[in-house]
C-alpha cells in the first residue's frame, strides 16, 4: 500500500463561490507551485487513475468521468499539490496551492 493523501473526504461536495453545489464543474490538479499536471487516483493504493482533472456531478460530488454519475474519492501521493476549481462555464474561481492532507499510511 502506498502512502497517500485523501484530497476530498467521503461524501464531500464541492461548492461554488456562492456556496451552492458546484454543478458540472471540475478540479484540475498540479504539482505544488507549478503548472505541471498531477495525476490523482480513486484509491489510496494509487492504482486507479482519474487523470489530472476530476469533474463534479449535478449535486457537486466528485465523479469518475466527465458527465458521469459514479461518485469517487480522490487521492494523491504525499507531496504538496495545487488544485484549481472551475465552474460549469469553465471560469476558474479558486486556486489552492501547497495543499497537504491527512496521510493514509500504507501498512
């Protein structure tokens, strides 16, 4: 099992700048302080790739694919990362850099 960081907590919905669910939005991931895309994963073993972009469904939950309905958890390795959140029109409204999360340690 790899050391992994849970990016979103189970059941977490992403919200827009007005606090409503981020309907059909997306989160793009990068290595911290760069524009280098960062692959994120659906499992803490870091084996099921979601790519560098995670989309949200009609209720703001992260899903496995654009237009999908399968909700997902999102993990990355333990290095700091950057995430940019976009609304359904493609406008960036939040950037969080040098993020770290709770480590899910391998055994």
